[in-house]
């Protein structure tokens, strides 16, 4: 319909950014994620509708896509902070187990019952595991969502992409062995190929991550940090392509290395791109829509429907069952699966690798047609279900500073037990140091807490105690919370057992904030029986954290911006 120069990448880039941003803005106006608008803009411009740009336009901008995917993967990787995941290992492990078994099994059975060969079943079954990290992260940031649901969702996306790439490689090797027994592959190759892929990504991402940390150790100027961070993402992506390793996995492990080796260096990696990240993502999603050709639906619409429906069923069931077994919070259990529906990027990349392999020639056309069409459907439906899930989970709009933001899920322990007050304080100090990674001497900190407790009881009544200690100057205010369902039999002024202990520590300049937290805690928890019952009987750290961020606790854990504005 229109005749644009397909060989002018800068003009195409500007046009896609402008139209993608416009459609994203219009989508938000009707309460849809901007991602949905940007993908629809790409579909409108692509071969499915107006055919303004063809496939060659997207190919010319492939480096932009690779950079965007690398940036997103680094961001996702930083959410796999092992220390902060202390209380979520069980639910994440169960979810991953069900995602790599239940979801592929349902997709496989759908294809077999649909009269298709097992080869298509295993390829699409493993492909179904992945969730689009770019889509999920973009919606989370756009909606300023934060909470147990968000942390579980993003960590799950990182883990299921690692599993998808590894298992798809294994499935492809098995199908390759079936299609061409003379190709030289063996059963051992089927097992080793994905492990080599995973190992290569870990080594590459880890090496570049360590190099980035060292290179920025003495760099303080923002422009230099930005330059080094851009180099690290380009370098990781480029070397991964040369080695035949997944660049998304390599960048994900780059982000994971930064998060676990130098968690205090939040200014490196993806965070330096905060000012122009929306523009990069707008281009990425508009390009993603451009490459989604709904004309493929004609080649196998029934298989597309089987894949989409069975995958959604698998994701939802995996989320519900995993969170029920792990005793996750109700909001996470109900809506986690709906947040895992988006699918693009990784899935399309894996499909294209099959198309480039001549061994798959007998089935590649059908696989690509069904796969791309299914991804298109999932990427239109997925952003809507993810935004809906964020809203229903109560995490939407919660990424704002609150009074006790320094206490996260990993800083909370339930079923707390101790025979003496000194033992309890020792356990709290250990949790404070380990969960916050404090560079302090354990014995000195414990003595600081115990000595203050000897001078005056820190019990504020009704089963709540708030011991505290001072940290060296410059240290932030940190804290941990312990909940005891049966109560700790310590001597207290009112004679009631201790059910909730909150240990706070910070440098002297945070004394006013500490007193504010102490006063509000005494007024809210100490005098509200309903809140006490809910808090003292919370099943897990996730339940406690979610409870502290509900409307019932807003008088205690209020939004600082609203307090400053006098709301």
C-alpha cells in the first residue's frame, strides 16, 4: 500500500519508534499495556495488514533487537539474587518443576490427540515453557508493580527461559536423530548439547559480569559507567553469537553475576539505561509485531489453537498447583499462571534455528508457520492477562517508597523459636547480617543489641518487641522481622509472650526514622487486635510481607510520598 525505502534503517527506526510510542500511549489510554499497542502497531505495518515494511526491514534492524534482548536479559538476571530468594526457593523450584513437566505434557498430548507426529509434540511442548521476559518486565515497570507476586513472576520467567532453551535443544537433538540417523548424532549428543549450551552461557556471562564489576570499581562518572555497560552487553551478545551460545542466556547470567557478586553496584548493567530504555523497548515490541505474520494461520490454524489453549492451561495449572503445594499466598496462587502467558523473543529465536538446519527441512515450514502464528496470538493475549494478574494480585502501583521498604520477604522469618531472649537476639542478628549482607562484625553488633536490651526492655506491648542497634556511619537503615505463632516466653512488662520481634539497625543519622517506625508500629500492631491475629498467624514470610503491604497496614507502612504531601 505504501512504498518506503526498505534499505534505509535509520528512517525505518524513527518511523517505528514514533508509531510504536503513539500506539503505546493510546493503549494506556484505554487501560491496556503499552506493549499491546506497540505490538499491534507492528502488526499493522507488517505483512499481515498494510505491508508497509517487509521481512527485510526487520532483518536490517536485527542488531537493535539483539541489544534490546540483551538489556532485558540482564535486567531479568539481576532478579535472580540468591540471598534475596532465600524464602522463595521452594515455591520457585516447585513452579519450575511443574512448568517443565505439566505444560509440555499437555501440549504434547494436544498434538498427539490432534493426529500429529511425536516430533512436533516434543518440539512444541518444550517451546511452550518459555515466557517473554521483555513483555513481562515492560508491563511490571509501566504499571509500577511491586510485591511477592512480581518477584515470583520475574524469577519464574528467568528460570523457565533457562529451562526452555536447554530442553528445546535436547528435544531438537532427539528429533534430528530421528529425521537423519546418519547425521552422526548419538543419544549422548542429545544429552550433552544442551548442557554445553548452558555451561557456555554461564561461563561467558559470568566472565563478562566479573570484568564489568572490576572495570567500574573506581569509575564514578555516569557517562563512563554507561559506556562500559553498553560495551559489556554488546560484547556478551557478540561472543555468544560467535560461540553458538544463546545470547539471551549469556546476558541473563551476566545480570545474575552482577546481582550476586556485587549487589551494591546497582548503577551498572541495565540501570544505566533507565532514561532511554522505554524507547529501546518501544522499538523492540514494534519490531516484534512487524515480524508476526498472521498469514501463517492458514497453514495450520488448528495446531495453533491446540498449542495456545494447551499452553495456557499448562501455565495456569502449574501456577495454581505449585503455589498450593508451596503454601504460597492466595493472590500469587490464583494469578501467577496468567502472568506467564506472553511469549516472544526466545520462542521465535529457537524456531528460526530449526529453519536454518537442513535436517529439519521436512517439517521446518510447518513448525515455523504454526510457531510464529502461536507466538503472535500469545503476544497479543499475554500482555492483557499479565496486566490483569498484576492488578488482581494487589501488586499494581505498589512500586513507591514506603515506611518499612527496608524489610523484604528475605528479611522475614516465621515459626521463630528461641528458649531465651539472648538466643532470640542472636538469631535476629544472624538474619540481619546474612539477609542484608552487612559488612560488620557479628559479635560487636550482637553486643550492641544485647547491651541496649539490658538497659531497658524493647517490648512495646501486646506481644511486639523492637530491639535495635547502631551501625557505622553511612550505613542504611535495615531491619528483620520474626514471627512466633506460639509466642516466646520472655519476661515482658505486660506479662504477654513475644509474638513479633522487629530488629532495626542503622547509623546514628537514621535515629529519627527508627523512632518513627517504632512509634507507628506501637500504634498500629500493638493496638489493633485484628492486625495482630493476621500477623501472628501468617503461614510464611511471603504471607507476612504481603500483609504488611495491604490496605489494612497502610496506617503503619504508609507511602512516604503521600505522607510528605499531607495526604
